[in-house]
C-alpha cells in the first residue's frame, strides 16, 4: 500500500493511468475506495490520484484540530511528493470544500476545478428561504452531526445520501459489518472541520475554470448551495442532474463521469 508522510501525518494514496493529473477528493467519512467507478473511466484519459483523507481509512489521524485549510495543504503536499506542479481537482461534498480551499489558497496548483454536491457555508443565506420552501430538497432541520453517536451519524448519512433503496440497505449492512474498523475520533474530527467551513466571501478569488455539479434530489446538501457557488465563482458552469442524489456520483456514475470528462476535455 503506497503511503507517505504529509504535514506530519500518514497519507494513503493511489495513482492510476497516465496523462494530465486529476486529483479526486472524497467527502465526509469517504476514502479512495469509493472512487472505483470514476477511476475506471478517468484513468483512460488522465493520471488519476486518489487518497484517504486524514482521519479515515488507511490515513493517519493527527492530534491537532482539522480544518479545510489543513486538508487543502494535504492535497498540495501529496502533489509535491508526486512531483506534480499542477493538477485538475475534483472534490465531492466535504472534498468539494477541500477543493475550494485548495483553489483559493494555491491557485497556481489547480488546473480545472470540479465541485460536486458541496457548499461554501453550511447554512443557506436568508435570501434563499423562499426557494427552500418551494420544494427544494432539504436536510432534516436542526441536525448537528457532532451531537450524534457513531451509529446514528452513519445511519443518517447513508439513509439520506442514497435514493435507491438497494444501495441504502447495502451500505447500512456494510457499515454494521465494518463498525469495529471505523475510527470514530477521526470522523468527528472531520465533522468539526466541516462545521466551520466558510469560503462564501472568498469564492471570487477562484481563478480556475470551474464546474459546479449537483443532483436535484440531493437531500443531504441542498442544490441551492450549488446555485450560490456557481453565482459567486467567476465564469463557473452549473450542471444539475435531474433526480440525482447526494451520492449520484455512484448511483448515476455514467452521467457523472460523462459530465466530468466533457468539462475536462473542453477547450
């Protein structure tokens, strides 16, 4: 298993294919293994780099508090380790928050930027309340994932992220089977970092050509957050996948991969 020490922390990573570098950053609790359907499609055209975020999977859990800036530094540290100056970046959910920070703090390291099912600030601005009331999917009110125990947290995430009942049942079963191997402290360290994420007033600093993607059926992160991102990032393209869940990268991988590749190959 390839590992290296980045910013004093062990990081597990994989590299697949050849071509321009493309870094894929998974979301909250997710890791490299979740990108299987993307790696298969993207490695034919790009050098695909995947890794386990700090605190989960095969990467280490650092003692200091996590922030999205810390994890953005992990991304550029991994690029340094691989001898890569510049890479396209795709971030999903929490990974999209890390990707935002990477593009803002390290603009010369990012080629094209793809932000999927993510937000710039956890709470929607008041100006979006009318749209919120007009039938746009919303997460359950007053949910603070830091107040949950591990079982409740994972059940909530899986039940809300997937639209297809088969996948909800499958991943809940896998979660129960692998419960002992889950590092709850690392997960809640990520939760604290997620809760303090804010780039709303800095999105205009993003220089990279940007694609913002969301599923219209996302019940975990409102699609309205993607409207905000696309409206504040200069020149950003917005794609909304009809009926897509928070996990549409998995449930509708063909559509997801097609949109990503179309954006990356466009002039």
